[in-house]
C-alpha cells in the first residue's frame, strides 16, 4: 500500500488545523477564514499547490478572488511556519512539523510530482557551520532533492519487466 493510502487524510487535515489554531493563539495571531481555508485546501491537495490554483479554489467558494488576498494568506502561513514553499515548483505544501522549529527539506518525484518533507537538523547544522567557516551568515536555505519515489520506481520496474 502506498504511503498516501496508509493514513486518513481527514485526520491529518484536522491535525494541521488544530496545530495552526494553537500556534496562532500562542503567537497572538488570527487564523482568519481565508487563512484557515487556504491552509485546509493546501492540506487537502496533499501535493504542492500553486498560488493561482489556490486562488481559483477560493474564488469558487466565494472568497475574494484578488491575488493579493491569496498572497497575504500564503505569506501569513509561511511566516507562521504552517506551510513551506517548494521553490522549484513555485507551490506550497503543508508543513508536517509546524509545532517545532525546523528547516524543511524535500524529496520531489520527477514522475508523479509528489513531495515528501523530511526534517534532518544535522544538515542544517552542517550548512550553518560550513557557512560560518567562510564568514557567511545563512538567511535562507532551500534543499530540494529530485528523483523517483518508491511507487514510481515500482511502476518503472513493472514496465521494464
């Protein structure tokens, strides 16, 4: 069974929304209706979602269809640590570890375009140390590794057989 089918989507969406509510309360921020719905739509997709895809979905539901509305919601969610931006896809993904400080790193399948976040703080520590050796202060980092996921590798092997 693939990982996508191994968990309940509604449970992970509910968990993400509960985490968002808790973090916003702790940070003295408001999880407005549009912010909440944007986060929910990002989690529902279980794949990176572009700003204009999100805009279209929100517009269908009667939310303000102006791009600044969506970009403000995305900026809020990014700054709150509730989502990540997958730079190579110019799209957004729900953060699986929003309740703890971390850097997100991504495995991106070239075939199905699924993205898996993994949290490996040793990578971050090594990058900070290496940059410091050169007198460089890191302000941002994006690590996206591309290849084939297990499901697509399996399909490729079946096709070759």
